[in-house]
C-alpha cells in the first residue's frame, strides 16, 4: 500500500506517465485481494442513517423534518425502508450523495 500511495502521488491523473501501467496493475491486484479476503459487509440505508445520527449527535426526534419519530424508529429497526423523499432530504441534510442511503 505504501508503494501504491507513492505512485499515486507521483503519477496523479497522468495516464501517459511511464509508471501508469504499474499503478493500474497494483490497483487491480489490491482491489481483487481485498474483495476476496476482506469483503465489506452490506450496508443498508438505515445503517448509514444510524451512523450519521451518531456522528452528528442526533436522536430520532431531531429528524422531524425527514419524518415522524415513529417512522424514523421503524426505519432504524428495519421495519420500513427509506423512500425517495426521505433519501433526498437526508442527502441534503448531511450533504452527501443520495446513493449513500440507497
């Protein structure tokens, strides 16, 4: 990883750099190894909401602009999915892409 970071710093976005092929190969090998040996667990919209709430010190009632406390509770407990309106509002509130919650 250290060498990869050094290459990234040296090459940047220059696809014509003589070491670009090495950087591309290393990136692919590391990605494949991580996918095989260290897969990331699936993360739901509710998981992301819970994370943002924790990071921002929020509770369910603080999200009254998103929906009622009861609905937020159902989302966090997996009894209800986030809808498009809620996803858009959450993305705007936390200044992230809506894809974070999908």
